[in-house]
C-alpha cells in the first residue's frame, strides 16, 4: 500500500446539518480524509405525519458508514466525553450551530469553519441572501479558524466568484456549496502540510464599511413598492426560493420568486397591479414596473405567470392590452 498523504493521516471531526454541508463532507471523504466522527442535529419530526426526519448530513453519513453523534446539548458531559475519545486533530464546521468554547478549542489544530461570503463582509446567518439583496456582483467563500465572536476568526483561504444579475439565492447557494467544498479540501491539505498562514480579519478591512448578514424573519420579507425597480428585483431574487418575498394580491398573500424589470416613466400609484390576463402581471414602482415571472398565491401552488393567469381573474388589477 502507498504511504498516506499528510491530509489522510489527520483525524477529522465534521460538524454540519443541511444539504449545503453535505457537499463539503463528501469532498473530504472523496479526498481520502480520515473522518473519525460526524456531528449533526438530532432527528426532528417533520411533515404531516410528524415522522422523525434525519438531517441531510446524517443521511450521507449513514450511507457512508461514518460514526454519527447527534447531541441535544453541545455542553452535555456525555457529548464532551465522546468528543475527547475521538481525539480529533482538527474539527470542521459547515452550516452547524454555534459551538461552545469547550468544543471548538478541543483539537490541537483548532476548528475550521466554512462561511458563505468573503469575510469579514457578511458575517452572520444569511450571507448569501444579503449579498444578493444588496445587488453584489461578487461573493465568495472563506475558511477561517473559529474563535469567540461569531465569524471573526483568522482567515485561512478565500475564493471569490460572480453573482449573475438575475441569479437567485438558491442558485448562488447551489454553486457555492461546490466551490466551498473544494476550498475546504484545499484548506485541510495546506494545514496538513503546514503551509498555511492565517490572517487576522481586522487587517483586511476598514471595519466601518462592513455589511452584515443577520438572520431573516418573515417580517423582513415584505416588498416595499416605493423602492426603485433594481432594489425590488434584487430583494425578490435574494429571498428566492426561501423564505420568499411577500406582497398582497386581492387581499391574499403573494410570494414572488422571480421578476423582471421594466424601466418607464408613469403617473401610477406605486404598488398598483396591471395585467393583460394572459402573460403579464406587473406592479408599478417608482421608476417603472416589476414583472412577476414565478409566483405563488396563498392556497395555490407555485407557478409561472402564464400558468397562474390561465386560472386567475384578479379583482383588483388594472387590465391592460
């Protein structure tokens, strides 16, 4: 048998929960890394029958016969003992919850996190959403070492990529998870070879210009039709597919997933709705109109605008030719 690379001899503990984290775990497994354990969220009741559902990471770990831990509490003595027994050289965290110091400070090479932005920009829970909402032309991924305050640790590696003008958060997420997975493998390799120089974040930026990425709540998802078309378009794609940008149509909640901008001068009240009953439904905004392309009205399925209009007669929209 050939000698193992430095990367394959490291004892790695992986922590993550959603689909985004699976890409990273899979990349590490395929690179021949020694994954001594996978920590993920406990199974949760979901759906109509409230059946216990496993996290995306757990499903992957089960299929690949990895050792799984699902602690309710990260400070629980039994969990801490189990972690110590695994004797990991390094811990890797991708889309997991906040770790207590007793956990992140345990391995001798520390704990690495993969974050969905070019830190120190967009620290917080929703970095992809906010980059798209703010109309950024570029974002990226960062690997960094965990320390006390969230998303503030020394930066290891970064990779940037462009965001398309009409790209949604969901589309950026799907590209980012693959780019992030590659960067993570590169990071682990460099750490194993001892060739990585961590850089403190405060050397990288004027802290006054930092943009934040706080968690999104339903009350932040309401569209303000008084805003310029570009801002509204970015807001809609930034919240697509989840949690969805919200407005009202005929007194019902309307979620909009895709839109198109029409710049025009008009004298209509912002928020007025126009339709030709066939292909077009649009809202007046300060500098033109927002055309809805993909939407979901309360009580109905998500659908494309032409399909929606085939079965819908609006009571409040102004009919246009």
